[in-house]
């Protein structure tokens, strides 16, 4: 009897000890990213994703591309509201999911000053990449040319392409290009490729130059800049181990070149220097494209930011997502040591403004700001005083909007030299 009693006590102690050890190991492994915590987290995220988006993946409904409406008016009657027209003479392009799914999965709209659609570019991702399905990639970067063609990039995709005014490919280059795309004014496109920046010939799609964060920027001057990038790292157990980067440690989401016609406003930089946004570091930096050396940088106060822009007055504006706060902002700073960061627009009760990820902004000729509220499926124009000029919801149905990734203003004579109708037109060419 005694032996049986002590055997049971021993077994209980053994089981409890194992439970305590498992609990302690589970806590520590979650904190440090040890096996199997990352694998369990990934499996959990995958199950949630599949349960939420199985209709999307079977091409039944584009659930990955639908969002709750942003702004004050989220009812079924939402659409274009505010003023009767844009405050500037010209057009606005809007890129995102196509509401006419039988035409193409993605689309770029062109609206005139009154808000009427005057042209649309169907975007057939299946013509650009045979490996990935259109419903599983996001049209993101967009650059427009005066001949009516567009250069496009896709998050989650494997292609960058230039399409003509009718949506037919002019050239395609496969690779992990993503997020933004800009022209440098010298015949090159500046975009993001994997974990760095790429310069591409805009006429042929040929890659002319690349700048990689880990290979080119961190190694500058024997690693002098490394501390700026080591925020999201996993420390070794002892000094003999190597520091390793966490998954997606930098998340570059924008690269904008300094144009020669604006360089005089930034005497501390040179034409061709590139303004880069590192979302996961809350870092914005101006970088020499040849050496990878940062000439200026600023950590915050923006959080998970997007779309820093050089402005003609010598300042830099930043789309501060403010992820988790419920309120996004447009910030402004002069790129000199000790400069204060101003808030240009922060939304209000009358004009709510928030997107936890993605987003674009553009300073218009009259000083107003054109905003892309990506996760609200909304484009809006606001004055420097924060008043709403107009807004457009990209409506899918009574409850959901379409994600939009960029809105871009162009002046009214932008297409004039290429089209008799002064806007892109497949029939007039």
C-alpha cells in the first residue's frame, strides 16, 4: 500500500513538474521566439486567415480587398460628397479593386473636376504573372505618363509592369517589387525590390541599379549605420552569438527621388538622393543612392508611417498612420538637426481620418491636401484649415468599400499632347 501511495505521489509530482516546465518554457519561448512559438502563431494566423478569406481565395468574393467605410458618413447612401468639384483644374486617378469584376480584378479610374469618370485602365494581373492569382495580390504603386500609360507594382505579387492607356502591357518584369513607384525625371522609375530600392528604365523595364538595406546601407563605413537598423533584432544568448533580424525588420514602404527641379530647395542634399520610409523602425531617411549613406534621418514622432514627400518649400511631409490610435496625421519637418515636427492635418470629429496601414497624400497646387484613406476605401481633399472640400467613397455594397491604394492629381493639360480628347482614349490613338 505504501509503495502504491508513494508511486502515485511521485507520478503527480512528475506531471505537475512537467506542466510547470512547459508553462515556463512556453512563456519564455513566446518572448524570445523559440520553437514552437513562431510555428504555433503562424498556424493560428493561417487558420484565421483561411476562415475569413476562403471566398476570396476561391474567387467568389474579394474579401481581402474590402473594408469598412471611413469618414463620418458610412451609411448605404455614401458616395461622392462635400463640394461640387475639386478645388484645382485637373484630374484625379484612383487605383484599387475593380467594382466591375467581370472586366478585370484591379482598375485605375480617372475622374474629372466634377467627379465624373472620364477613363479607366483595366489591370489584368494574370497577363503579367502566371504564378499568382489576381485576387491574392494588391495593386499598390502607380505612376502615370503623359501618353496615358501607367507603371504599376503589386503587394504580394511578382511583377512590375507598364501598361498602355487601354490596359495592355508595354513591358513586364517579374520579381518581388512592391509598394511605391516614382519617376525620377531622368528616365528612371524608382521602386522597391525585396528589401531595398531599385532604379528601372521606364521605357524597357531594365533594372539599372539597386540599393539593399542589409548589403549596402548597414555596411557603410564598416557598419557605422548599423545601430539605426538594429531595433528589431533577436539578441544571442552570449557574446559569441550573432544578432539576427526579426521577420520583416524594416518594411520599406516608399522611396522618392529628389528631382533636379526641386534640388535647390534642399541644399543639404543632391538631385537623385532618395527619401526612404522604414515602417517598422518609424524611420524616415534621405539616402545617397550610390553609397547607401544616410544624409539625414528622423525617428518618429510618426508611427508606422508611409509616403514621405519632398515639398517645394524645402520641407518633407509624412503620412503618419498612427496605427492603433484611431487617428492618422499628415506631418511636416524641415530636414535639419533640431527641427520641430508640425502637424498639417489630424482629422476632426467632422472630418475623421484614419487608416492603420497603407495610405498616400499629395500637396495640391493651391495648398490643399489630397488624401488616400486606404483602409477606409475613401479619397478626400482637405484645406490647410482642415475643412473637407470633397470626398469619394469607393463603394462595393451597402456595407463595404473597396480598398484603394493611391489617388493622384494631375493638371488638366497633362494628357493634352497625346490625345485629341485631352484624356486617355483607346479609340483616338
